[in-house]
């Protein structure tokens, strides 16, 4: 969706067997703020164009992963979940936003 805004700041990747923050591994802020954002925003349309079918399975997998993290906990992994805002990150209070969170104990 063109309204999504991917935030790689809490992402990690293994490079040569060593975990590194994605921004450090990519080392290109311009890419992360432009090309990466645009690519993520258009990925649904790209899947449909390439496969000639809906990306519904991808959405179902995402929903399944979300429920798993919610019920079983995400451990040390940061995940995004809809949370009622307390004003963090400059968002208005009492509005549901997707925030980076860790979950535990259901």
C-alpha cells in the first residue's frame, strides 16, 4: 500500500554470520529513505503483476505471524503491531498506529 512507511531502524540482518543493524549493513541512508520505501509501498502490485494473481497468501502469512507473536511472544525481536498511541513518536494520543514492539506472555 502506498500509505505504508517501512522503518528499517530496528531491523537486523546476518552478514557473514554476524548480526548487524540493517542501516549499518546497507550504509546508504538515501536508499533507505527513497528507493526502499517506494519498493515496499509497491510490493503488492509487483506480486500481482508478476504472478498474475493476488498476494492474499502473503497477507495470510503476515496475519498468522502477527497472531503467533501476539500469543507466544516475539522474544527479543521487534515486530510491528497496532497499538493505541500514548503520544510516542510524535503521534496523536488515543489513535491506533503501527508501532515497533516486543511482546511476551500473550
